[in-house]
C-alpha cells in the first residue's frame, strides 16, 4: 500500500487549493451515492490520529488514517491532476 502525489497534483494543491509547506493533508474515503461507484476520496487539512500511510511531497504531508485504508485493498493510490482537477488512481 502506497500513497503517491505527483508533482502536477502538488502544484495544483498549492496554486488552486492554497496548500503550503508544512501542512498536513488527510486523504479519506467518503460515501457519495448508492450508484455503481458509491465511494470516493476526499481531501482536508487535518491532524493524524492513526495514520497508516504517509508521504511527503515538497514539505506537504499527505496521509490516510488506518480506518480508510480498507478501500485501497492493498493497492497504491496515486493522486494526480488533469488541468485544475484532482484525480485519484488506484493501481
């Protein structure tokens, strides 16, 4: 299990979202609908309680709490950008 933040995603976070050096960002799983893909990823500034996966990209820390890693099922999560949109890719 690995959390990867691409340089283009980090640039988007800094320019569009206002994230700065030293910030801690939580990636979490949230329920979005009862359709074909009922769960999605969300992002917020937060303080870790039980971080299971952590990565640092240019002085910005990204992490997932242990309670959210069930969604990864042992896969890696790559956070990337397409223009101004953040995309999440499981591999």
